[in-house]
């Protein structure tokens, strides 16, 4: 390790940086997991209108990601390339999410509410794009050696799982006491407070601000012609679509398939994420032994197979046991995915001499955003095949409909994800002195 890298890492503690992931995850997972449930089951907005709004949002969200990455890479200030965006975006994110979970009652539950849902979903996710793209772009810049990178990522992903426990597992119980609107507001400002504390403790390498500004045409050409990038991105696309369906579907599964209060979802999601926390350490150890790419593939396969029991489970205890295996798989993917993406960025930097973390991270997000269309498609199919519309009109086959949402649909997606991962090939085992 050279002196400059030692100096940089003293200014960017892995723990301080990783806290940012905790701050991002708490609000993001709360609205991702319960936004649909809140508007559909608690307010009465039909699943069809939600699906249409989600489609519009996904298109917008996909467009703003590459734009944000390009602007971030070209930013040059005395405070760095990423930090100005982070410190501006974080408070706006908290405000947008608060408004998302507090729609005026005067809107009713029809078209006006659907417009409000779509607009504030877009605003919340736009602020999420600004904070997320710039935060993730810091990772390969701050931690450049494989060992340091693996350790920092392990801490980051463990704290992400803690954020999932808070944002996903605790939400039903907290919302039962104080309501979803106040819960959303609380998590928005709690998460962004932690996030800002993290960002203030991360100093960017000033040399990157002096580097050549990447051109738009050259940056997109580098991304478009990178076959490994596309294989990883599409594998991640199908994985993220799976995660979105599971997170959105579990409250419905508990209520309509297991026929329990939706607050009981806390025990199922809590098991998934609590099991995942120690599992991250095991997957990180395996990544150091056999490599991040091989470990990533094993994790994708594990996660796909762990979905099979949800085709048959009929009690909360059975679901919790099955969920533990899902948690192990999720831990494996989260512990290795960013290492694989960082490897792609390093190879590009070694080849071009340019640091283009922003455009790569944002284009990964660009592709992921379309995974929302897969969730929308699943909602539409539930309405068409099973007649499931909303909590006020669940249709005659609500139990089967919501079982499919957390089993059959995700299983197909994970099969595609694993298939894409098999295409990834790196020429060298490591990239040094980038």
C-alpha cells in the first residue's frame, strides 16, 4: 500500500463510511417494502393504479440515474466530487419521503391520490438517486486494495442488514402503534441524520478532483462496450426484482396466505435479516478464499433454491425457517456484488486512466430501476389471474395470489439472474496499482 492510500484511509474509516449504508437503508427499505402496502391496503388505492404509477416512475428513475452519474463524475469543487451532492441530497430525501407517507386525506382514493403517489414516489427516488449514486461511487475510491475493500464492504453490508431489520422488520410493529405516516417521517429523518454524519467523516482524495474530466460520449462508450458490466448488471437486475417482490409481497403473504395480522410480518422479515448479519462474515471469508465472482454465483444459486419452500409453507413458523435460508442467500449477494462491480470499475480505470465510478454506478442503477417494471408486471398478473385488486377487494384467490408473489415469480427471476452471472469473465485475477 502506498503512502497516499494510507493517508486517505485514515481520513475514511471503514466504520464511518459504512454507517452511511445504515442511514440509506432505513428509509429506503421502509418505503420500498411498505409504500405499496400503505397506499393499497391502508388507503385503498387500487393495485392497477399503483402498477401504472410504478411504471411511470420506473421510466423516469431509469433516465435520471445515468445523468446523475455523469454530473457527479464531472463535478469539481474544493469539497470533492461527491460530498456536495450528498450533503444537499440527504435533507431533500427526508422531506420527499415524509410527504410521500403523508398524502392529504382530501385526495380520496382515486385518480388524484394516484397522481400524488406517482409524483412523490418520483421525488423520493430522485433524491435517493442523488445520495445513493454518490455514496456508492466513494467506495472504490476510498478502499483500493482487495483486502481493505473486502473488510469495508463486509462492515457496510452488515450495517445494511441492520438497516433492513429497522426499516423492514420493525415497521409493522411501529406502524401499528403510531401509524405508517409517522413511522415514515421518523425513519426518513433518522436515516438521513446518520447518513450526513457518515458523509462528514469521509474525505475524498483531492487528486481525483484534479483528474481529467470524463467526456459524456467516451464514458457511455466505455460502459456500452463492457460485456462484463452488462452481464453483472442484468444478473443484478433480476436479483433486485426478486428482492423487491419479496419485500413488497411478505406483508400480503402474511395477511392473505397465512391469514395472520400483517404486523406478524415483523417475525418473518426479522428472521431473514438477523440470520443474514453473521452470514455476511462467512460469505466475505469465502470471497477472500475463492474470489468474489465465484462466491457471488454460489450466493445467487443458494438464494434461488431457498425460494422453493414458499410454494408449500402454511404457517408462520414454517415460513420463518424457510426465511432463514433466504437470509443466508441475501447475505451472500450483498457481501459480493459491490466487490464484483468495483472490479469492473478498476479494470476500466487501468485501461483508460480515468475514474468513472459515477457513470458505472449510475448505469447499474439505471438498469436496476427497470426492475420496478417487473414488480408492476407481477401486480398486473395478480389482478388478471387471481382478481386481486386491494385490501377492500382482494378477490376470490388472494391466498394463492400472494403465495405466487413470494415464490413462483421470484424463482423465475433468480434463475435468470444466475444464468447471467455465468457469462462474467475477468482476464486477470487482480487489478493492482489502479
